C-alpha cells in the first residue's frame, strides 16, 4: 500500500517537474539542435527573429497546461485523460495536452496528418515526413488556431484544406517542398512559408488579398520573381533570398497617390534578391523605413 502511494507520488512529481516543463521547452530546443552547418545557423537566425516578432504582434497563446491531463502510453490503462483524446492512436504516438497536440519527430515516420482529437486548437507536427495535406485532414477540427508543419516533405496541399478553419491565426508550412500556395483562411495573423520552392506562378498576385488580419508574412528562401500584393495590415514582410529582379511604384505604395502612407509596415526584407533597390527611388515614399536589400 505504502509502496503504491509512493509510486503515485513519484509519478505525479515526474509529470509536474520533469515531463510538463520538458514539453514546454521542447519547442524552444527544437531551433537549436544540430546547429552545425551554415544553413542551420541561418535557419536558426530566421526562426529566432520570426518567433521574436511573432511574440510581439500576435495574440495567439497556448491554452493553460494542466499536468493532470497529460496522457502517456505507459499509463494508458490507469490514467485516463479527461476529454476525447483517450481512444485515438495519435495520442499514443504524440503528446496530447488539453487542446494541444505535439507530434514532433515522431518515430516510426509520420507521413500524413494524424487523426486529431476533437477540439484541438494547437497542432505542432514539426520535423516529420508528411508529404501531402488532404481536404479531409482538418475538415472536422474547426477549433484549430495554430498549425505548425515546419520541416516536413509537403509538396501538395489539396484545395480548401485550410479554408474552413475560420479560427486559424497561425500557419507554418516552412521548410517543405511547396511550389505553390493553397488558399488561405481569412483570419490568419501569421503565415510562414520560408524555405520552400515557391514560384511566382504558384503564388497568385492576390493570394493574400482576403487576409484582413495578416501581420507577419514570411516567404523567404523561395524562387519568387515578383512581389505579390501585400495587404495593408502587414507589419513584417520577409522576401529575402528569392529571385526578385524588379519592383514598381505600386508594389508597396500607390504610384498615382503621393500622399498615401502605409502606417503598419515595419520591416521589408529583400536582401538576397537580384533587384537593385536604388533604381526605384519612388517606390518607397509611403514607407516609414527603406526595405533591407541591395542599393548599389
Ligand atoms: C531567376 O530569374 C531569371 C529571370 O529573371 C531566370 O532567368 C532565372 O532562371 C531565375 N533563376 C532561378 C534560380 O530560378
Ligand atoms: C490609382 O490607381 C488605382 C489602381 O492602381 C485606382 O483604383 C485608383 O482609382 C487610382 N486613383 C486615381 C486618383 O487615379
């Protein structure tokens, strides 16, 4: 009896002091592991900058963590988590906390989006081998607020896969194999498609037009040759390391209206593109600061 009690105490201490903090710090550590090559270091810098900006400007916060609802395979028989996650195999491979699902670097390889518990709000499925997003994957999970699919092998996203997610504020498809973008849901605040193979014809000029809340738009390290239309709400625009060779007076400002200003825009990165920004002196008159890029 006493032994049982001690075991229970030990177990809850493990959840409270070791396991829960480990989960919370896992995302922070993710960015630092294996930072050996130049590319990794660049990735980490970008990730650092972006997470910093994200913290500044988005309102997304994870729901409260509750160590009592941690659900692990070893305890499946005795510790039944409240909620609906209990029967899903996803929660044997991944960690399901209230409202959050963590499936990072899952072994054996995870090649598609796992079935999600009802009412999942935050999905972290980074560094897996997911190849394709289907229209069914998120169909019934309209509660999603954040989806992070960074570092998978996604080359195809079916039409409308994200479109019904009217609460979705934060979507990362960074470090995948995309050549074109899917339709995006209207309430997005932060969208990250850095480090893909996006081509100009895969990112329609009006791809972001309907996003009335978008603040962070990360499209760096792709193959874009033109700047898409950027909504007024955007504060941070990353287009570095693309193949953009020219811009126009209408790219950021309004060529026919010299009084127009763009109050929200804080940062535009165009470095690592062939464009010589010095050739377009009238293209930045509406901005508070010049884009970062080449001026010679
Ligand atoms: C960059 O754009 C130019 C046209 O402006 C094109 O000829 C070239 O192939 C592109 N380079 C890459 C790597 O896509
Ligand atoms: C300026 O150009 C925009 C389209 O670029 C047009 O909708 C608007 O009517 C023009 N305004 C004037 C005053 O010409």
